[in-house]
C-alpha cells in the first residue's frame, strides 16, 4: 500500500489530501480538505498574490492536521510528501513546497514536486482505469489546452488559447452582466432559460487547421451586443448567456475534433477523451464533448466536479504516479511561477 500527502497552494485554494493506492491497484481518497479564499479576494475583484500567500501560511498546517485526522493515520504512515511546485502565484507555491520539504526532511520520506497542470492531466487515472495515451482538454480559469498525455512526464500540447482561457471568458461575461463570481456557474444558470439563437455571436478559430482557441473576440462581441440592447431585461441576459454558451460549445466541439485528428496523425490512437479543470463542470460543454467523443469512437472521462477544480487529491495522485516511476525530487527543488507541460511547444510569454 502507498500513502501520499498532497499539498496544493498555487492559486486561491489551500488544499491538503491523503490518497492511498493499494497493492491490487485500487485507489482511495482518504481525505481531501480544501479551503477557498474567495471571500478574502472578493472585494478586490480578483486574486491578490500577497493576500493569497498569507492566507495559505495561516491555514495550511491546520489543514494538513485535519487531513491526517480524517484519514486516521500518523505522519510515520506516509510514504512520500507531494506538493504543487508550480505553475502559479509564486508566494503561495513557496508556502506549500516549503512545508512539504520540511515534512519530507523531518520524516525522512521522498519529496515529490508536482506540476499543477500534470496533476490535472493525471486525475482521470485516479478515478478511472484510463490508459496512456489519451487526449486531455484542460479548461479552467487560467488554462485552456488540448494535450496528448503519452506517459507520466511526457506531454504534447496540440493546442492552446491565444488569449483568454474559457473559464476566464465565462467569468468576464458574468462580470459584464453583473452575474457575480465565479462566473461559469452563473452564466450556465442564466443560459438555461435563454434562446441560444437570438444573438449571432462569432465562433473564433472555427475551421482553423490547428486546434487552438481564441475567446477574446467572442467576449467583446458579447459586450457590444449587451451595449446595443441596454437596458437589459432578465430575458435579454438569459438569451445573451445562452448565445454565448452556444458559441463556446461550437468552438469546443470543432477544436476538439481537430485535436483528435492531430492526435491520430502525430501520436496514434487515444484511449479516451478526458476533461479536467473547472469548465468541465458545465453541462452543455460536457454534453457536447460526449457527442464529439461518440462520433470519434472514443470514451469520454470527466472526473467529478470536486476533482476537476483545484484540489489536493490530484497532487497526491500525481505524486504516486511519479513515485512509481522513481521520479522523486531533491530538497533543493525550486518553486516555479511558470512551468509548461510541454516545454518544447510553450511560447515565450504564454500562460503556463
Ligand atoms: O479549475 P478551476 O477551479 O480553477 C482554476 O482556474 O485553476 O476553474 C475555475 C474556472 C472559473 O473560471 C469558473 O468560472 C469556471 O472554471 N467554471 C465554469 C463552470 N464552473 C466553473 N465555467 C463554465 N461553466 C461552469 N459550470
Ligand atoms: Zn488548476
């Protein structure tokens, strides 16, 4: 049996989790504690790095203790300590990584410095028997990438967004329409009663040969449409949200279809299409991806929402995957604000 503690502090959630992998291969999340800082940042309209780092320092020790209690284990039972070492807000990353180093040193156990994006990418293997290679759509507030996951540590980025992330576009549209934060769930709720065909919004990049995304033109079109209709009634808002979501869905379907073709050409046959990141919670997007997967003869794997959004279990699980392969880190490993999954294809200045 392998027991690993996972620590996540790269953005505005402090998380500590214990994941167990038994000798027969069964995985179990023994504890998955998470504390969001949304309230601390709300009045600034975004995440303030210094406030985030301080909030992580204040609660991390207690959250680790709670996770250990919930799992009913002692520190001596741990086989390794994993922490997200980036990409993310450097102050917060240092809090989590330094804590993990101290525990690893004190307990004489290996340290695993996990890439936060790799943890999202490997989460489907925590909840499902997904084999390599598979196609990952990683869509959150900070990232939108289509990635071929070939093995632990071997990723080929097939496409990325050239401007906003999908979750970021949902958040900005929600802000424009005064629907609150986080915007994704609010826009999805408003869209439920709306007419997706009332407003003709652009579908950026549709039909382009590379599976990249662009969301900023669509976001601007929503703003201009809203301004032309003002004052907005509840029906206008619902119709605008539905039209926006329909445009995003069309882009996701088209870009994913192109990525599946690129995967087959460059890598081989994917074992599944998997989704990670908060946007994976959107029902319209999930249903669209199910259609794309079925059409391509692929299985769709979407982890439950609590494992799609940032959490400690995904860090612990990525730690176990790395430990299995002897990919342990020295205590001198550095926290990294930027850390692309596929260094070869990362553009200078691109987000993570
Ligand atoms: O993965 P996540 O929790 O955090 C990071 O960004 O790393 O993703 C949060 C993002 C936010 O932008 C949020 O608006 C979006 O995921 N999101 C959604 C939905 N739920 C969360 N977007 C669309 N529809 C949703 N139901
Ligand atoms: Zn994340």
